C-alpha cells in the first residue's frame, strides 16, 4: 500500500521524494519542455494566422479600391467623355478625318 499513489501523497508533496519518481524526473522534464514548446508553437501559429487574415482583409479592400479607380479611369478616358470636357472650355472635336502627309526624300 505504500507503493500506491494516493491523493494525500500528491497534495503534501511526498510523492516527489519517492525513488520511483526521482528516477523518472528526466522524462518529466522532457515532457514539460515539450509541452512548453507546443504551447509556444501554438501561440506563434495563431499570431501568424491573425496577421494573415488582417493582410487578406487589407488586400480585399485595396483590390476593391483598385477596381473602382480603374473603372473611373476607363470611363473618364473614353473619347466621348473627353470631348464633353473639352467642349466646355471651347475646344470642339474635328469632324474632318485626318489625312496622311507623305514626304518625298
């Protein structure tokens, strides 16, 4: 009965001084070390996942802004839009088609 683990031995700390437990301390230390590494790894990976989600959100916002700006640019750079803006300052669109000028050498 002395070899069996009792809750009383765990609570009062006498379990730590028993020979069987002292022989297993390297394994206990190894398990504690691995547990700490596992917790640290989990913390770092969660931090990386949060950062990735934040960057993906920013990327979606920037992509939306880019598409809106591109759409506005394409609308404003159309020939009919440019003609309307130039007409307001007095420049009219030419109705005569351009001709090619040939230079003899």
